[in-house]
């Protein structure tokens, strides 16, 4: 069954008359603009106009509208406005010049209420931001919104989250935004886009000239749909923020995204939270991160990434001297000591690098072992070099790990067994049971502590 057919069955609200093609036509009785209404507007305040409209239509006024008459932002979210309430509101706002931001989320507007608002926007020249999220617009509502967008020259931000748009619904909006340069923020999250919907969006993004912030979170983009969106990133030159959380990019989509990042030079924020991305997928994404020099924020939590993937990611960012990444969210990943040390090393060159991760208390305790050891020696006016030289009676510049363990215990250095073993591994990275010390390596440990 086609998506559109299902939506038509569920949309049982009574719509104004339609033309022969089933589209809302000129015969819709919006009652928003007549000669008499024009003359009345000149003599009535916005409050009077709204109250009169409510009385004529037979709806209760929304008190919040009357309380905020001088505000540029009108927030009527969750007020139960409904289709007829939207009609009254549309009458009051037709020639309004104050409100620039209109919030109408979760008001059961449906296609009918949306039509009244779209008719109002033909007359209104001040509203630049519109929130119609969670209003059960479905396919018919999407078509009405697209009709408005076709002639739009003032709406810069439009939020349409949670409106039960399927692939057949997004087709209308995607088509009208091809080549558009007015809309800069578009929220289409929490809808029902699959492969076809992703392809419509991809085709739109490839030729769009204005969108800077696009939210496609909480959809079903994977495989063909994900690939189409990624392919568009190679062509798009305006998009800066792309929200893709809670989709299904997985290995295939992440690989395509990595390829896109090699060519894209505008994206600064990429949200891939909860996309079935594991360590292997991170490696595929890093192929793009290794060459990208514009992305600044990367969100990857929660995903099934382990410490291995976290190390791959951080190593890639660290090694890319032109990387602009300054914020990484992998807060669901429990990292090991090597990751924390690598991060400290990366921050020596890039102090602003902010990485959110999780760490076990044992890891934190182990990492502090070197600092504890150095602090202990400082209290005795000794250095790490002095400690090793005292053990190296023959001056070979090397000490066995067993001798080092014994000396640390006999000196009563306040380290537990795990901390001591971690310290041994740090000094004996090759696991040769021998610590090859030198003035240079000891100075490096001292500098790390001072930093």
C-alpha cells in the first residue's frame, strides 16, 4: 500500500472545497481578506481584531495572544488552537507588522488550520520564523505548506517536526526547495522518511542554495536514503548544521558520509547520535575526517563504539593538522588510559579541544600513578632519573621491571598494585621486562606532569 493512500484514510478532517485535482483551490473560503475587512483593519487594534474574529467564528480567544501584544515572538505552543482557532488567528495577523516569530507547535491544526495560516502569510510581511511541529499535517498539510513556500520570500525558519510526513509527503516540500535561497533553517525531524524520502531530500540538498541548519533526526534514513543525503553533501555549499541522530546509517551510510566529508567544505556540526555506528563504522568515517578542515562539532553518542573506536577517532583528529574539530561527544564510551593520555597530548597543541567521554574510576586512579610517583620523589628532592640511576649500579641505562617493582615497594611509594603495574607498562611499553631509561624520556614524563 502506498504511503499516500494510508495517510488519506487517516485524514478525516473536513476540508474546504477543493478543485478537480483534489488540491485546495481558490474556492477555499478563508474569509481572511474582503473589502469590508480591509476598512475595519484600519480602525481596529490587533486585540480588537482578534476578539472580533473569535466571536464571529465561534472560538474562545487564546489568552496568551492578548497578554503578549507587543512582543515580536508569539508563543502559542500546546494551547489547543485547532483549525478554527487558526482561522481567527490568521485574520488578526494578516497585516500585522510586529510579530516576527510564530510558535504553534502541538495545536491539532491539521491541513485545514494550516491552510488558513498559509493564506495569512500571503498578506503578512513580518513573520520570518514559523513552528508548525506536531500538528498532524500529514500529506495534505505538506502540500499546502509547499504551495506557500513556492512563493515565499520572507520565511527563513520553518519547523515541521512530528507531522506524520511520509515519503509521499516530503516529496512536495523537497521539490519546492530545490534552488530556494530564502529558507535557512528546516526542521523535519520525527517523521517517517525511508529510502524514497531520503532520495527526495538528497536531490533537494544538492541544488538548494539557502539551508544552513537541517534537522532530519528521528527518521528511518538508511541505505539508499542515507546515501542520497550524503551524496548531496558533495554538492551543497551552504549547509552548516546537519542533525541525523536516531536514524540507521550503520556501516553503509557512515562510509558514504566519510566520502562526503572529503569534499564538503561548509559543514561545521554533524550529529550522528544513535545510528548503529560501531568501531568499524568509525574507521570509515575517519577516512573523511582525515581530510576535512571545516567540521567543528561531532556527536556520536550513544552508539556501540568501544575504546578502540574512540582511539581511532581521536588519533585521526590529532594527526590531521588542518582539522577544525573542537568538540566530540562520545560520552557513552568508556575509554582506557591510553585514550586519556592521547587526549592530553592532543590538547597540548589544541587546548580548546573538548571531548566528552566516560571513564572508570580505576582508569582515573591508574593515570594518577605517575603524578603520585613524581610527587613522592619531589618530597625527597629526587627525580625519576635519580631513582633509576640508583638502581642501575653498572650504568647500563636500563633496569629490570622486577627490580623497579621491588624498589617502589621498599620505598613505600603510595601506589596500589594496579597503579604499580600500570606504571611499569608505561615505562616498559615494549613489554620486554626491561625499562630503558634516558634523560630525554625522563624529561618527557616530567614535562607532562608540569603541563
